[in-house]
C-alpha cells in the first residue's frame, strides 16, 4: 500500500511540474546518409544534452519561447548546428541526417567503426550483401569472399573458417543464438539460410580470437543485427530461383517497430542443369519477424520469430559422366529407380527484454525455444555401366559407351527421423564508466533430441554382393572358403533419446586509454560451461571447461594510420548432439570438449590511394587443438568418430585490401593461406578434411560513368582442392586424394530504373517505387567443372576402382527484379 501512495504522489507531482514548467521537447531519430539510425549521437545545447539510444531515438527538453542553438554530433560525422524556438509545451519532431566527415579520415582517433576493428571484427555492408550475385545469395555468400572462410559448394550456406568445420561457427541474430537442421546431406537440400538479408541492419564477423561474451565454439562468430525501422516501407525481390517480400513500419509514437519477411527458394534451375537428369520438386519457404516495443524510455521488449517449411522431393532418372583423358576417354552411365522424400520444418521464437537502468548500466533477459522436425526417406536403385566412349565424330553413337568394362548396381535406403527441442534462458549485463566496461552473462540450455537412424547401402558387382572393407569380411576365395555372413556394404541402425543440460557464463572487462600519445584498447575475460548428457539409461559425468580469452590493440600516434592487434585464448567446444553420435549412430555421452589454443596477430593499415580511402588488413594465426573429435565430410554431412582420439593444428595468413577501387563503391581482394593437419591415434600427421591450402576471393563493383544507373558486380573465387576424393569408409591414412581446385565466377548486371533521388511527373507508375532495379545474373561465368565428392566404381577386368567426380552446377542465367517502397 505504501508503494501505491508513493507512485501516486510521484505521478501527481510530475503532472504539477509539467503544467507549470515553461519547457518544450525536441525529439526524433538521428540517421546517417544511408538512412540508418545512429546510436550514441550527442544532442546538446549550452551545458545540457542527451544521447540517442541504440535505435537512434532521442528526446531533448529545451526552454520555451527562447532561441536555442542545438548541436548534434557523432564521431566520424559532421556536426549539425541549428537554432530553434518552440512555444510552451510544444513537441517538435526532427530526424536529422549526419554526413560523413571526410576530414577526419586521417586523424588518430578510434571512431565507432574502428572500435570493431581493434576487436578483430569485420563489418559487412547489408546493401552489398543484398546485391552481390551468388548461387545462394545472402550473408554466407558474401562471407565466402573473405580470407580464411572456405566452401566448395555454391548450393550450400555452410562454411568452414581457418581449418574448422561447419559445426564450429556461432551465429547470432540480435544476440540470440540460432541453429541449423541436423539431417542435411547435400547443398541442394538446404534451401534457405536462417538469416534473412532483407531484414539485416548490421553484420559483424570474427574469424578467430573472439571475446569471452561469445559462445563456446572453436572457429568463428557471425553476429547479425536486424533493423529497427524509422518509417513505413517494404521491399520485394523476384527471380527464377524464388523471391522474397519484406515490410517494415513504426508507430506514430515511435514505441512500436516491426519488420517481417517472407522468402521462397527453388533450386530446380541448378539441380536440373547438373549431369543427373531428375524430377525435382523442392519447396523451401519461411516467414520471419522482429518486433520491438519501448514500454518506457528505459525498457524495451523484442520478439524474434521464424517458421520454415522445407520439402525436398528428388527422383533421379539417368546420369552420364565423361572423364579420363583425350587418348583414353571413359564414361559412367547410370539408370535410376526410386526417389527421395525429405522434410525439414523448424520453429523458432525468442523474447528479449532490455532495461537501461541509467546511462551506465544495462540489463538484458533473453529466452528462446527452437524445434526442428526432420525426416529423410529414400529408396534409390542405381544400375551402372563403366566403359570406353565412342569418339568417332561421324558416328551416330558419338559420346556413348561402346565397350563395357564394369557393370553393377547399388541400392541405398534410409528411414531417418529426428525431433529436436532446444530451450535457452540467459541474462546479460553491461556497465560502462568512463573508459571502463564490464560485461557479464549466465545462460541455461536444455536440449532434448529424439533420433531414429535406419539406413543401409548394398553394392552388387557382376552378380556378387560387395562386402564391407573390414578384416572380418576378408575374402580369399577360391583358396579359402568364404564363411562370413553376407551383409550390406554399409548399415546403420540406432534409436536415440538424448538430453543435455548446460549451464554457462562469462565475465569480461574492457578498457580504453593512452600510453603517452598512443591509444590502446584491451579486453580480458573468461567463459565457463558445465554440462551433462543423458541417453536413455546412460548418464555421463558432469563435465566442466573454463576458457580464458584476451585481446589488446594499439593505435600508435604515427603519421600512418595503423592499428596493431593481438588476441587469443584457450577455447573449448563442448559436444553438440552431432558430435556425440559416432559412425554407427550410437550416442557416446562421455565425449569430451574439443580444445584449441588460439593466437592471432593482426594489423590494419588505412591509407589513401587515388584520393580515395583504402584499408589493408592482415592476420597471422595459429591454433593448437587437443581432444579432437575426428570426422569425415560427404558433401555437407559430417560424421564423427566421437572418441576424442586426435590432436591437430592450423596455421596460416589472411590478407584483405578493400576500398573504393571505383569511386563511390566498395570492392575487395582477399588472399588466404592455410595448413591444417591432424594426428589420429598417434599414427602421424595427415591433412584434415578442411585443409584448404590457398584461397583467393574478389568482390568487385563498378558502373558506367556516363550511365551510373547501369552497374556491375563480380564475385570471383579460387580455392585449392581439399582432401575428400576418397571413399567415406576408407582409412584416411590410406587415402589423401584431393578434390580438384574450385574455380568460380558469378557476374551480376543491373539497371536502376528508379532510385530515391529521381522524381517523375504526377501519375507516373515509377512514383510508386522508392527503388526499382532490373538485373541479369550469370552464375559460373566460365563454366568451370567443380566437384564436391567422387563416386567410386570397380572395373571388372582389372579390379581397379575409378573415382568419378560428382560435378556441381554449370553456367546458368538468372533474371532478377528488385523493388523498394
């Protein structure tokens, strides 16, 4: 009751003050030239002032009936100064646009953008993400042009970073960790990435040595921030590969803001262009939204939701692959019966509450729930012929097999079902005082996975069932009678009900100061995680890991604009469900966390060339890994041994130069060198499946000077082959065959029919659009034959095995239309 009287008194007293004070209010949203909100801008007059919040919103109380000079400022942007006079109790809305201060480029100041550079974070422009041509356009498509990031499958959104695999990358959207489906085997099954590019406001990426506030993975962090809109609008993008529609809006009182996006993806254009003739009926679709509401000036609530429905119906018919040499051409011809029916339905929802106690203290509470229901059903019978090809140009049978060297069949079967439920609750906090910042967090995760695996493969060669290449099935006929049972070449049967309880937390401290005239920044923190695995009646011991991490960066007071950075730590990756499951499908609760010691030494040099800004970023890294969980990769499916019986290392150099090679556009060239090897059971070091020795990436943007609305985007990638040319059942020490080098160039040409600066006569249809763009994309411009895996077929006469490459997509055309409202 006393609290009720107190609140009533405060309310009445506030009303009296409001009615008697001679004040007015200036409010709005501070924007940059790209019309995106600016957090931390200062709005002041005389000795009074406020700062805009993370959504760019501000409210400044000023005296009434008096001319006041207001200054709006932000580091790296030009100050905006104006005089205003408001009547008593008047509210005036002003949404200022701050322009880039070109004169500050060469100053020795750590600006907002540089604060990310000293942390080893690469920031990508969301608009560049949306317009860059890629077979799987989006954030991941642009990441693959960066040094240290590798992928040899254009249909997949998965990527490996500095020797790690796909499961070693963290992905956050608005500080909420997101997940990907479990049963995906090939890139053409994936469809859509979780991240919707139409909703993205900011993209930060770290490829190693990241801070303690990020989770427990070994390789990288992708940190996405979705938009908080400042106006009502929308966008649409349509092409032969599908389409997307998004809308955004904000209420009149600026409290409620929302974005929503719908996407549809159809990979038929790519799959039907491959060498396997198919009936292909994919349906990849999702709807995603982020809604935020300011309950008060201090408290904001946000909701992130995603619903994805993916179906994959695949019926292969025939395939012919020609390989060999000009003197000795060979072909594999396959006829199929059967089909594959897969489903991947995911549901995700998260609530985030942010309470800004004052300018120094911020508290957050985040909860999320993720469910995926997946099925993988297929029965495919393949009859193959292996032989020499008719090369007689005048023959009616040119290109067909004229002499058969091998013949056989293969039956693959699967009835795999998975239902996973992952729940998270976490608290995060931040306290900033002068140049000091303390951040902390604690999180509880509950994982409940129900999994049934039933799959086998039967191989028949000339009427004989091919047995597994295991000692128990050794065949020495006719000298010794074969007495072992006839079994499938591979067979996996398991039913798992796995529950994992995790508790994790972190604390870290950051400080920015000066040593003489040199500016420096440092961060030190520690993470800890405890977990326990239960699989039916088997329960593992409680396991605990502690991960200390640190960073330091120095910006010398030199004429040259440089930043030097050293980061590293002791990183752990507690096993997720996939890492607990061995090659037989059995869960091993005792699997330990993989460990890695990171050391990253980096330099960033900003300079001017042709009177335009450029930046050269270089990093040298080394990782020492212990308790490694060895694995094999087939397309994008990873199979672990689940026994922590290896140690490994990764070392390399990453270089990237980016800037305005063409005035007004950003382009870059990246170069990466990597060497990663593992030692399994102390048998010696061999290349890991992700040993991508050399990588060159190029993103180039250009336009016609006399027709600036005619633009060009080139995405070019070269990577040396990774180990993966051996059968999945093979001993990696016996097979270190590498796939062929991966070479790809994607070209996009677009013409802007209407942009936001153009106006037309009243009633013209283009006035309905803020922007309207027509585009043509050419994927795999030079029609390079890249391969993802090999199919191994026996020659009946010589008993040799041939490695027939499974080629990826050839050159394709795509038409695209984009619009904004």
